[in-house]
C-alpha cells in the first residue's frame, strides 16, 4: 500500500514540478542582493549595467533562482531536485563556486558547487519541520574570495495527506434525559489532523456515524451529536454505544479517517407512576402488641430510579385509621404499618384499611399520562392473647383517720381478666412498698385493712402497690398504685414553741410587756389552730405578773409593779396553761422563767446575777477582757524571748564531741605508714556510708533545695585508695550542697610519691639523734618556740 501511494504521488506531481521549474522562474524571483558584483576589469558589463539602470531606473538582481519547495515523504531512486542557484556573474567558465549553509545544509540538502543545483537527500516530514532557512554564497573557485555577499532563502516542505484524523479526548461518555425531543443536544466530539490546514484539503474533516443510528445523528462539520428518535425510554434501554468517524479530504474518496466511541446513557425522568405488587394484603397481629411496633409492610414498585422513585404512603380509608399508621422506609421505600392505639380482641377482631402510594417528585410534562399514585387494600386480623388483669381504676386514693382501729377496712381495689376465659384474680401487696407491713389486703376481694396503728404526725401519706395475679397463669400480673392519706385527729396537746426565758428590769414600769410566747400543735385541724392561755388557779392572783392573749394567737407576759429587786428575789417561775380548740380539747402546762436584771437608763440589760451587784462601778466586762488579753500577750513575748536566747547559745555545727581545733591530741600508738595495712581499717575509706563526713549547719538555710546525692556502691577491697580519694574529692568540689566553711578533714592514707618522703618511723635509716633542727629558727617567729625546744634537746644530749 505505501509503494502504491508513492507511485501515485510521483505520477501526479512530477509534471507539475517540471513545469514549475522551467516556466515560472521569473515570477518567484526575489531580490536577495541589490548590488552587482562583477569581476575586476569588466568595463563592458559595467557600461551595460549603467545603461539599464538609466533606462529602467532600478537595480538589476544579482541572484536568479527558482522559489524552492519540496514535497514531504517523497522518495525515489535518486535525490529529488529542489531548485537551482545561479548568478549573473557566472559566465559558464566554472570559475564560480556555490556554497550552501544553514538548516540541514550538507545533510538534508546538498548543492552542486558548479551548477548550483540543490537536491534533498532524505525524506522530509512537514509535521516534524515545515521549512528550512538556508544561506547561499558565490565565491571564486581559485581564491575562495566571495563574489557577492551571502543571501538567505527558505525551502518550504509541501504537505501531503499522510496523517489520519485522531480523537485525542476519546472515548467519550455523555448523558441525555430519556423521553427527549428530536434534536436534543447530547455532546460534541473533536478530532485533530496533523496535516497542513491551509494547503489543500488534507486537514478538512467531515464527521459521520458508523454505529448508533437511527437513535442519534451528528453534524458533519461541527461534530455535535443530537437525538434522532423521540421518546427513547430508559426503562426499555438505558445505554447506547455510538461509533463516530472523522474523515479528511473533505470526506472524499482517498481521504484518511479515524474513529472514536461515544457511550450515551439515558438519565431517568419521572415518567412512571408507583404500582403496588398486589391489590390486597393480609396481616395478623396479637392484641397485646406494643404501641409503635410494625405489623407489616407494603411495597409500591416504581420503574424509575433515585428521587423519581420515592413515594409516600397514607391511609385514606378504613375502620382503623385512628388505630394504625403507615410510614415510609427511606432505605427500601416500603410502607410500614404500625399500631397507634392498643388493640382488644374482645371488642374488635379485624380491621380493613385502604392505603395509597404517591410519587413525591412529579414531572408536570407527564401528568397527562395519569395520576402518579396507586392504592391497595390491607386487612388486619387481631389474634387473642392472654392478657394480664385490668384494674377498674389506674390509681386509687384512700383516706383513714389516724386513730382507726386495727383490721378496719380502708378501701377496696377491683380487677378482672379481659380474656374470654376470665381467670380468677388474687390480690397482694408489694411489700417493697410496705416495708413496715402497716396494711393487709384480702386476696379474694381486694379489701385493704389496717395492720398497725397510724400516726399522722409521723407520716401523712402511705403509697403502696397492689398486685393482681391470674390464678390460672401466674405470669399474667398487673400492678396499681394506691395512695393512703392519714386524716388528723386531736391527739396532741399544744406546747410552747421553745423554752422561753424572760428578763425583767429592776426599774421596770407596771404593765410593761416582759415576754411574748407562742405555742405549736402537732395536729392539723381543718379550721386552723386557736390556743387558749391561762395561769394555774393558784397563780391567778399572784401579785407580780399577769398574762394577755394577743390577736395573732400569741401570749404577752406583763409585770404588775416596779418594785422588783435582785437582792430580794432573782428568779420567778410562772406556770402557764395552753389549750387547743379541738375535740376533745388538749392542754399542757409550760413554765416561764423570769430573771430580774440590772438595766441601764434606756432599758438595756447589763447584768442578771446577784454577785454582779457588788462589782466596782466603771469596770465593765469589756475592760476585764482587755486586761486578760494584755496578760496573755506578755506571756507569749516572754516565751519567745527565752526560746530565741536558747537558740543563740547552741553551736553552729551540731557535734557532740569537743571541737578538736587548737587542742593537743595524744595518740598512744605510732602507726606503720603506707606499708602498714594492719594499723587501721582501710574499709572505712572504701565505704563512705560509714563515715560521717558532713556536719549540717544550723545557722545557714540554703536558698535552693537540691536533691540528695545518690549513694555510691561500696568499692571492692582491691581498688586503688589514691584513686578513690581523688574521686571523692572531685565530688565534694562539685557538690552544690557542700558547706562553705572550713572543716576538719581526716585522712587515714598517707599517699605515695611525696617529696618529703615517708613520715613513718618504720624502716627509717636515721634516728632523732641524727637530725638537725636548727633550720626551725629560720622559719619565722611562729616556729621560734619550737626551734628552742629542739635546740634544748640537742644540748641535753651533748651534755
């Protein structure tokens, strides 16, 4: 196929190329250089040139060549001639040499340096490079001197139809609503052709449908796909596979083509009403079903999908519209029938309902096809269940007087079995609600009796629960609350609200109110409390006090005279009788204590004791308290002073033993120096826990609190003691808790390498008699006394 295409192209274009080269050179000549370069000494040519310029008034072109084009993808047995370069200076003597440079010179394009013919050596592809810019120059073949300046020209690659159209964005997916009208826009496709869109028809595309008719059509030039059939139904066929072809050369024979696929999906519209799967549904339910419990489901199918398939359910007719309800399941779109009110098999055994399913979202365009709803009939059968007993009342209220006799009947509860069998009922009291067992109930007739005495003042209300149980089925149990109110009787005598103690001034006036007292009664009469106050018969005519009843049910105590004296009598006792108005009336006697006190001129009580009468005038109780406070403060100051003095006398360093500084210490044994390992226990140095090397200061409190150092593990006996002491010394130097004062450091190890030698007397080659201590006198006044002692020793030895 490629060879045939090549032969056809050559047969078509070869005559045109020959005609173009031979006939049209003057049409496409372009002025590349306005100067004429002539050989030196050519006067004849110059004269002719001046004449032509004078006649034509223009410069003569120096270069003459054909405008150059070359066909892409052209191949043959020999290189293709692109064009020829020629200059007027070329007399044909072969003294001029043509040179070519620029894009592809020497590789793609080769020039004959004698004739100026340019040949294309390779097949060219316009889609890779559409034109090449080259530079031509004529030089002297012998001297290589340029005869004219270089000139630039372009070789254009002419396009042929060698690229088929391509759908870069394919395959395509599109969506169009179902039931759309003819000509509804679906989508648009686009193909590209790499050929030259300007030259010829190689890139002129025409679109057509290869598959997908008669449902869809495409515009040949715009590639817009539209619907071609009306009322395409998604429920019949949802997806269509369409093949689109793009062909170049304007769609004519010989053009190249490319194809793509378009998957077109019909989107759903609400064009279908809901439809019940069956027209009659049967359900059965137990009469003791819980309220809100589902008893069945109905389903209206809709051929549509998504929002268009959603339906709502309603009960539109029936004898159980107030007993049942229907709701929509959002997940399954089922209609769920539930119980709204209790069912009773004995009163009604069946119900008939008419339910309706209707679309929620309706498309007005399709209303002409009928209503988007459907109905069905639902029959519900109520089945008998063994029900628990039913009390005649949901609650009971009983009243009883607090002085009611034991075993007296307070009231009665009744219950019955609602079932057809009507089982006998037994009654009982839930003892969790009657822990003190104050009440009993007759198991047969439900009469409640009193078991223990009641006291309203202790508890006014008693709430118990009565249990009714079927004798044939003990699992069937019902409960009912019973509230028992205890009614009041007058069984409590009134008494004073509190123990009153009255104070009477010596300088009081006759008729003065000494005290106002009130009474309380635990009983609660319906008409309210009304108290009567009186004095004992033997106190009615007492010469000191009298009583007066107030309107607010209180009592005022009044003085009869003003001649009261603490020296004569300090305390008076006044018995008062208080009675209520109940039936029978109850009374009690309370004694009021009245103290005679000394008062100020304005009636303020100052002292009620007889001893206080002899206290010096002007020394009040506040003055005594102030004197005592001063004495206590002085005692506290003395104690603090003594404590501080003791604290100052204590030493700054806590140490039980006497301070060894500036004291002479006598040792009874000499010691063996560094070689003596038996004179002391070296384990003391190796175990820092056995040495009390730190003595706390009492006069210094550190500003910062440091964590105590972690104790080091005991050092093995084989450790170097010198290294051990150096480690401990380094730790002490870097310890922030170390005391900042001089302290005694006792070292039990002498050390090695001392310049003074060993201090041990063992293995010493010299004795005290061989030593000279005269140098001690040269050490200064501090060692003067020591030098005299040793010098005296020397003189004694000599004598």
